[in-house]
C-alpha cells in the first residue's frame, strides 16, 4: 500500500498505546474484532489501565498476518496468531505486565539460574552436566527473517486461529503485553522468557508467530547448521522449556540433531 493510502490508527487501536498512538500509520482493513482487557480476577487492582491487545472474532488467513507484519514499522502493532482451542483469550484470562521490565533481564542470566534449578530433572545433559554452557553463538541467516516469518505464518494459520495485535516495538515483547502465561508451570513470570526471545531475535532471526494456551511458535531465519552449534542451542531450549527434552528425546545430543537447520521452533509446556 502506498504511503498516501495510509491513515491514522482507528481509535480503538490507539487505546492499546495508552495514549501514545499519535502519528502511527495504518493501511490494513481489519476483520471484525474487539479489544481485550484483563479480567479483574487476574488484575484485581486494575493496574493496567488500557487493553492488552486486539483480537479478531474469527480465524484469519496467513496473508493478513503478513500484511500486518509489513505494517508493524509504521503501526507499532505486532500480529500474533492465537490458538483458540483452550485459551479463553476473549475472556481476559491473561496477566499483562510492563514491557519495560524485560530490559532488566538477559538470556544468559535466565539460562544460568534455570540450569541450576533443573539439574536434578530426569534428562541427560551431556556433555555439559552441571555446568551451564551459556548462550550459543549467533546463527548464519539462510533467508531474511521476514521471509521465514511469512512462510511459517502460513503453516500456523492452517490451524485456523484468530489474530491478535499487540502494541509493541518487537515481537518478543508481545508475550508480556498480551499477558500470555503458557509457561506458568515452569516459570511463573513471563518477563524473563521474553528477554530470552529477544535474544533469539537478535542471534537467530526469530520472530514470534503464534501463541497458544501453553505453546509458542517461532520462525527461525538463522538456525544452527552443525550438531556442535545445535548442542549449545539445545541447552538454551532446555532451560527455556524443559519439556523439549522431558517429553521428547530425553538427551541434549538427540534433541540437538532434531533442530539442526530447522526454520521453526515450537515449544509446549506441560
């Protein structure tokens, strides 16, 4: 869409910015939908004085996700395909937090702390054992992150999911703005996990494409290309989502072989 066809954000979408949506441009016709506020039971003090995200009434096609992703730089709204099976998104059973809190955490810090907490779990962490190896080196891009994200959105949209829009500067922050609690049984607070996803955006060209009740779907433009590199990445996945091993191959080495060259990472927390 040409710049002269752009228009200001609709009033309801401006509310997502808490009054900071002035000057944002928008050029996409949205389907019917509505703003989602946290349920008072989850936010009894009403500490969040604006809606958390916008949600479409019906499932959407992948093409809409792509158009909104293209508009993000001007609109400030990141699109997320939201699995609608068991997560009552529209009911506001969410726990949003301040995106600014993410700045206080790092992938390395979270990984080291989680590694210590998980040492006694039933998983084979060879060759690292009790010694956390720290974050892996960046990957080499095989395509532009946007191209990979658009491809993966097509895969996720086949599940027929509604669409969410979050007012964030980068996709990783949508986890916090939306109030997703998918990893609650592993880590009670989503903020540190978002810091890890930010780091993956920088190192592996990750993009947040989909969220479910206890799932997360990321596109990956710079995946590990060798088993050695993948082993370091697998160690990160272990601390981020232990069920990748506990409900999967059981060893870091075997899991590493599964993610070599993979352009999508999907996480599921039991």
